[in-house]
C-alpha cells in the first residue's frame, strides 16, 4: 500500500514557500548585516525609479550583488518603497533640494517634446532634454534615497536581531521543558 503525499492548493504552497524563504533569510550567513543592507539598497534605489525613468532597474541586481546584500531583502525593500508611494510624495521636494545643491540652470541641447518615433530613428535630442530636465530631481531623489536607505538599514538590523533573540529564546525554552519533566520523574 503506497501513501500518497498530501496535496496543497496554490495559496498553501505560496504560504509555505514564503515561510521557508523567510526562515532561510533569518538563518543566512552574514544574517543581519546582509539582510539589512539588501533592504536598504532596495528602498534607496526605489527612490531613483521615477527620476531615471526606470533605468535604475538595469543596475539593480549588480549593485546589490557588489554590495553583498541580500537580493530577496532588496526586492522586499523595493516593493515596500513602491507601496508607500514615497517617491511620488518626495518628488517636488527632491526638485527643490536638487536646485539648492546644484543651483545652476541646466541648458543642454534644444527643448523638444519626447517622441519614441524620433528615438527609434536615432534622434536622441529629446531623450537628452528629458534627462536634463529632471537633473535637479535626480540629485534630490538620490539624497532622499541615501537618507531613507541609511535609516532603514538600522531599523531592519534592530528588528532582525530582536527576532533572532526571540527565536533563540523560544528554542531554548522548547528544549528545557522536556529536561525538567524528565528530572521531576526521577526525583
């Protein structure tokens, strides 16, 4: 007689996979530093998505890998940055901050509206004008990304260590209970 393995539906499998990956993340070597750095990079790079026209995603994985951060944690940080809508809220402030830091007026090329058709035919003037028009915003969002990334690093590090201590305490309590009951039986 063969025993059939229990089948789980999609949501149960997804939940189990999520729990398994969180456990792997909590037990990964380098632990708190790696996870915190990955989360901070993900959140910080999310601030640059709007001002770079999503081109920062080309560099996302190489930046996380070079910094030796956790890629899953950086993706989580990036998603949280999207869900909070911080990049949209900070955009006007970023432009003002960028103008304060780099007060020069940027005049490169001629002003023209952006057109994909011109871009496909090799006319990059419209792309250059779009990028230079957002130069001050890019400077401001880079600064906001660094500030938020640094703050989130320490917050995630604290919560990671706190969760690790709780897990170790639960583990110790779990292993001490059987020993106490065995000692009481012999006394």
